[in-house]
C-alpha cells in the first residue's frame, strides 16, 4: 500500500488523538444515594486526583475509524498490485507528436524520431479499454480534421509516420487538441500527451495558450541531445548586378564545398566546384552569382564535411540567374591612336572584364565605333531576335542622319542610350538629330567650386540604394568643376540631383527602351570623379544596366529561396496574370498583380517553375528552416510545469478528474473509502444516542 500524499496520511493519523482527547474529557455523573443520616459515618479526606479512562468503547472505536478513513481518502491510497492490472476505464487521449525536421538528429545509435515513436507507442499500450485516441502531428495541416480512433489504429498511424523537413510549433496542435477534447463528456478523462524533442524554437508560443482546467497534461521528451550542431542560412545581398549569394553557417571554421550546375532548356551542365575555408572563427561567406562564360539559371549546392549531431542539415541549396554579357557600343567623336585620350576611355576601363569581381558580377561586351559608322555598328551590335545592348554617347559625338535614325529605332525596340554632357556637348544638334530623345533640356555650362554637393543618398535610392553607407557618404561630394544648366522634361524622372535641385542623372523611357542623361563629362575635362575607382566603376555598371533595361534584368531580383513547406510569393514578368504555372507537379495561377503564390515542397532541393508549355520560368531553392538546426532544448518537467500553469490560470471550475495515471487506477479504492466513511458518519449519531439512552434507563 502506498500514498500519493503521505504527509496528508500522517496528519490524519495524528488527528486520531482528537477522539481520544474527547473521550478522556468525558465524566460520568455521580449517583445520588439518599441516607437517613450521616452522623454515624466517619469523616475522610477527599482526594483531588481524578482517575480518567476511556468510556464508551464502541463509540470511541467508531469515531477513530471515521478519522482513519478520512486520512486515507485525502492521502489518495493505492496498492502496488493495481499498476499490473489492466485499466478498465475509458480515456480520451490527444497525442501531440513532433515530427519537425530536428527530430531527424541522432541520439545515440538511433534518431530522435525513432525514440519518440517508442515513447508514444508505450503510452498507447497503457490506455484503458474503450479509449479514444487522436494523433496530431506537429507540424501538420491547419485545416486537417481531428480523427478519433481506437488505440490499435493509432499505433498503425504512428508506424507509418515519417519526419518532415518543416519547422515545428507545438502550440498550434496543443490548442487544437484541447478544443477537440471538448466533445467528450465528464465520464471520459481527457488527456493531452506531448511527445517531442522539446526544441526551444518549438515551444516559443506556448505562453499564448489557454487550456481548460479539466485536462490532464503529460509531456515526454525524446532524445538527449548535446546542442552542438551547425546548419546553413541562405540569403542574398544587393540588387540587380550587385546581387551576391551570402551563406552563413552556425559553426565557425571548417570548409564548405560550393558546386554550381547550369539549368535550362538544354541538358544541365556541371560547372566549377570550389572549396572555401571558413577560417579564424568566420561563419559567413559571399559567393558571386556567376558561372564563368555560361549564362542562364544555375542551381547551387553547398555542403560541409559534417560530423555534428545532425548530418541532414549540412547541405544547402541556392538558385540564381546569370545574364549574358551586355553588348555596349562606345561611340568616339574622333579617331585617335592613343586610347587614353578617348572620351570613353574611363568608361571602357570601368566596364572592361578587368573590373569583373564579387562586388560587380556583371560582364559587358565592349564595341567601339565612330559617329559616321554608328548605323552599321548598331546592326552588328544587336541580334535579330533581341535588342539587348547599350549605346554610350559622350560629348562631341555628333551623329549622322543615318546614325541618328538607327539609334532611335534601337532605343524604341528596347535598347539603352547613355548620354554624357561636357564642354563639347551641342544640345541643339543632338535634339535635332534625336527629336528630343533626351530626358532634359540642356543649357550652357555652369562652373562649380571644385566640389559638387549632391542630395542625400538613402537606402531607398533607385540607383545607389544598395551601395554601402561609406559609398553613399562619398557620393555627397564629387570632384566636379562644371555642369550644364538643365531642366527635367515632361515624362522624365530624376535619379539624382545636386543640392540646389539641378538634375545630375535623369532617365526617360522611349518605346521599349530607356535613355539616361548624366550631367557631367565622361572624361576628366569637367572633373576627376573618375579617379575614385571603386565608386566610378560601380556607378558605371549601375548606369549601364539601368539604361539597357532589358527584360532579363528582373530575373536577377526575383525571389529564389524559401524553407520547406513554406508559402512563397513570386513576382512574375508583366502579362503573367491568369496564367497557369507548375511547381513540383502542382499547378498554381498568377493573380491580377502578376504575383504567384506557391506552396514549396517538403523535401529540400532545387525545383523548376514552368509555364503551361513546359518552359522554364525560374528555379526555386528549398532549404531546411534555419531554426531547426539549433538543437537547444529543455527538459520535459519544465514544459510540464509551464502547461500546468496555463491550465491553472483558467480554473473557473474545479478539475473534473485526478491528475496522474496511478490516481485513475486507484479511484475504485477511493470511492470505497468514501462510502465507508459516509456509513460511519451516519451510524455515529445512532450509536451515540442509543448508548446514552441505555445509560439513562440504567440510572
């Protein structure tokens, strides 16, 4: 025999002294005897000591038994043999089973998921006859109905369960379980049984729960993991030509293998494999979105040697688009053998392959031409099926009629034109040749004080917003000596201005193309801002790509990464509304805003988004949720107490049943003791009255 609350039983036994004290305090009334006279009786000395003894033994024993039974009831007695007997009562058990990605980690010779299965099956084997069980997986589908089945069928469901690659959240299924238990009446003890690795990220939202008071909570922790594990976090920085893949690994040091694979209409081609070392406590690396002399969609795989608690998160995926080299035609006003005397010398150096790097992963195909041959150069610059390309027109480059006509046609069909001012810029002839193609009305030159001040450049700047804070600060002061008096024309948009609001860089669309005017010279005749190599090179690249404005540009900025099971919103090209697309054999339709909402697959990897004709639209990389790589967890008793507090905070009514499994097994004993106690309390007045009546009659 054992007690759930032994201290209460000890206190009850001590209370047995109460009936003892009551009976010892009782006195018998002395009998009165009538004498004729007492003068013949010798006097004696009266004793002050009283002899006390328990009187009314039947009534005394009855009251002691009542107190003893009361102590047994409050101490919740149970017998060891009860645990071995089959449970006869029915229960409603909602089993919240964690199958998040972190459950695939190793604990000893098996995975945490296998240990969790064993714990859950053991709990189901101990359920009583006629019990109902519902399994709620975490993560699971929010709209999935709760199915109540027999324990045997629930065991088969557990056998067929597999771990997912999504993030875990225990709060949602626990809340859903509490709601579903409300269907059972008071004769069904209600139990929520949680089996999980109790990862910190999975229990963050438990504090927002409100649980009913009549639910028993049980928590079983699977696995005893050391939180020594590293995983990838995939991201990107920059925009357009400055976009670069950034990869973080939560464990510093070690090596990472980067492998790229070209995708497209043709058969995939394997590209270079790189070995990168994370030395000196480094946890992040930036790898440019480049593929040598290849272009198209590229799938990237990053792997580490592993050796930690979870080998499954030692691999990550990324996807990006590599543009073709952009053809650029630099028109020179005069022919010269000395290249450094060319008007476009600094632009040519800035756009040359020598400045191809991680910071500027964009390649240009440079061509040089004269104004007299501009028409022929433009014909060779563009391909029959595309108008990709850019024409740079410095000051002094006066086009012929044929060249001007070819240039207008080139821009209207989607090409780009980048025009620079300068001392030899002739606004009248340029306007006459291009029919006011320029985005500004250009006046005469104005001197500056040797240093031009621009308006502040914020992170939202359309041209320089992705530059570093140091680069943006340096852009406030440029070493320019002159500028043009200029006003923005209707339909044009200023991208940058001087501090006095005179436009510095202005753009204007023309047909399918774009024209950008820079209120500075391309050479050093109006200043030496070209001497700031890093700043001038980056600005030249940004201007060239923005002016070209080809349709391919949007592919560099599209969303290409997401976590397993996540819902992702993709930005599609214009005129995609209403069209059907397919991802991992599932069909999705774009909305009126050319946005496509897709459900990412459960398995990490790189997937193809295709249109209705099967053509490749883009690649999407699916990775494990980064939070799942952090295996830090808490003990089961901590979560148990947290859930108990949530239940107690809503106790507007008393709990309808007892608290632990042994308590339910001994409920028959408690009922028996309560019945005996009630009979004793009912019999006590009757026995007491009869006893006193007998004493009175005797008197």
